C-alpha cells in the first residue's frame, strides 16, 4: 500500500493509517498542519520522508524499524512511540529539542547509553520495558 493523494488536505491535523500494509513512509508532503501521525502495525522498515513542522506525536510501533533516524524534519515533536520494533541502539534524537515522551519497549536494546543525553532538559517520560537492557550509563 502506498500513501498518496493526501497533499490537498491542508487542514488535516490527525492521520491514522495503522493496521495496513504500508512499507514506506511517503506522500505526506504538504501536510504542514498535521499534529498527530499514527502508523502503528504496518511493515515499515525505515523512518524517512518526515518533514512535518507541526507534528507533535508520532506512533510507529509494531513495525520492522531497526534504526532511529531521519527525525530532524520534526522540530515540534513531543511524543515518539517506537515500541515493538527491532531497534538495538538509542540514537538520532539530537534534533528533537521538545521531545518529552519516548517509548522504546519492547525492542532489542541492551544498553541505554548516551542516546538520551541530548534530551536531558526536555524528557519527562521514558518507557523501556521488555528489552534486554543490562547496562544503564550515559544518562547523567
């Protein structure tokens, strides 16, 4: 399934395309007022093509994502949900200065590491359940 023919919906604030067969994030350009995007339970392998200036919440749980990347086009993101994916490392969050809530469980994380250090002034909720974490460092 492809995401297409949405660019004319200029006032759209919430888009839920969960439980489909989407493999690639595309076709969202022009949705400059979009605040909430739900892409839960699809077949997405890569976070990409997300330049949505008003987006506040992104739900990408239950996909096939292995890397946190390409989020720099989301300057107003406050909530990010990436549970039930294949993520092994926390990284790629440094541009998300307003991020307050992050959900990364369950995934394949073994170490929290330095990936959250960039969020020390904004993050207030962190969910890391059902990973394989054996070491917590870099969060001072």
